[in-house]
């Protein structure tokens, strides 16, 4: 069984979400997503491993939101590192395409998580 940690960056991103939506997301994470990821974070209908990232990064789809996490196999920890509305991610994809550097969805993670990975290594303040 895996343990779930919410990083400070993940919590900051949640705080930016409007209260009505945030309440629904909190309930979904607590009642459905966290229990599922504790059992099996690698597979699921809404789970996708992003390609080409170090550390390996995973995405969980929640309606129009995307929750991003990394897995520490040695310690059996799933660290949630970010959550964003798909619209935000699409803006980044559009920018890449305009600049002639369109790599696809999987290549957004290094842009979004450049500093977050260091955050995961140092700060894991919340345990579910």
C-alpha cells in the first residue's frame, strides 16, 4: 500500500481554484482518488504515465482538471505535485505549437514542474 503526500505546490494550486469547484475536487480526491492511488498508482482509467520525464511523472484526469504526481517506489509514496485546469495546459501547448516546438501533452511536465521536483524532495507537509 502506498502513502499519499500533498506537496506545498499542490496545495498552492488547490488554493487558486474557486471555492465551489475546490470543494468538489477535495471530496473527489479524498473519497475516490487517494484510495485508488494508495492501492495502485500506476494503472487506472484516468491514469496516464507521461513519457520522457525524470523523475517519472503521472497524470490523473479529473473532469477538466489534471492532477500530476510522482511515485517513490522505495518508500511507497505517491507525491501529488500539481493540479491544473486543462485550459491552462492547453495554453502552454498552443504556445509550443506557435513557437514551432510542439512536443505534445507529455512534454509539458518539465515546464510546469521545473521547480516542483525540488519541492517534493524537501517538503511533504500533508499526508492523506
